C-alpha cells in the first residue's frame, strides 16, 4: 500500500512540474510575441508562476513615479524603512519587448525583474553600512538595476563602487539610473563584465583589487561557475 501511495505521489509531482514548465514556456512565447506594449492584464495561473515579484520579502517597497512620458521605460521609487530612517532610490524599468537572442546565452533574468536575492542583499547592506566605510566595492551580475550596489553607493561612505552585469542592455539601463539619481562619476561606475572573457585584456579596468565583492544569486546556473572561478582565481 505504501509503495502504491509513493508511486502516485511521485507521478503527481512530476505532472505538476511538467505543467509549470509548460506555463513558463507559454509566458516566454507571449513575451516574445508582444509588439512593445506593456501587458498589465492579470493572466490567472500564469502570473503565479511567472517572474519572481520583487516584493516577495517586503523588505524594500516600490511605487511608480513619473519623470517623463518616454514609453520605453517606467520609473519607480524603491524605499526601505530601517530604524525609522528612509532609504530610497529612483529605479528605471525598461518596458520594451525582449528578443529571443537577448533571452538566450548567459542568464538574463536580471534584465526582466529584480530578484528577491538582490532585494535581501540591498537590505542587508543598508542595515550594515559601517562595514563598507572606506572600502572599494565590486558588484557582479547586478542586472538591470544593480540595486544593492547603488543603495550602497548612495548611503555609505565607501571609497568607490563599481557595478557590473554581463548584458549591455542592463548596463545601459543602470547608466540611466546613475544619471537620474545624480551619482558622482568619480565614486560610482558601471560597465559590462562577462566572466571568462578576460583573455588578452591585461589592461582591462576590471583587473584591480577590491576590498569587497557583492553578488546576489550569481551562481544559480552551473554554466557560469567555471568562468567565475577562472576569472577571479587569477586576479
């Protein structure tokens, strides 16, 4: 009887996983077929298993704000309240359609949403700003917002912060955010950094010494791990 129950449970679990996978592929197809307009209509079950929502942990909240009427992006104020002190940052969300090529290759999920791991890292940083005083900081795989690194840049007394991602579209978006928030270019910089792409680039500005390296969920995918080890194991 126990074996029968276990077999039934396993079959149901596999069926549920397959159904979730089918729905996720459906969401991807829907995203690629959009004509650039933002779809704000709820889609029942699909919305539950789509991209992770940033407010999963309710540590940092967001609200829409309006800087201009450019349809290519929307702006949000991201806010954390810690010991009755308010920390906030203006963040740009691209609203354009992503092509299949942009969603393939190295992981680009950070270009679609801000993951809860980045939220938690940003919140941890704001609770421990004293650890970063006078330090040089590098953020890896910060996605379309580099939220943790930029919160650190705005509220800490770190000596310098360099935020990076492997996707040029993400880095372009971060540059908009830097400009809108009025960051000091001598203290805060951003650039494209693809792990494992350092051969023959001995004069690359990334090859330097940092006191602290930040990353949120950058090792989720197996393919990226070896490149990261090769790059930072040599410098």
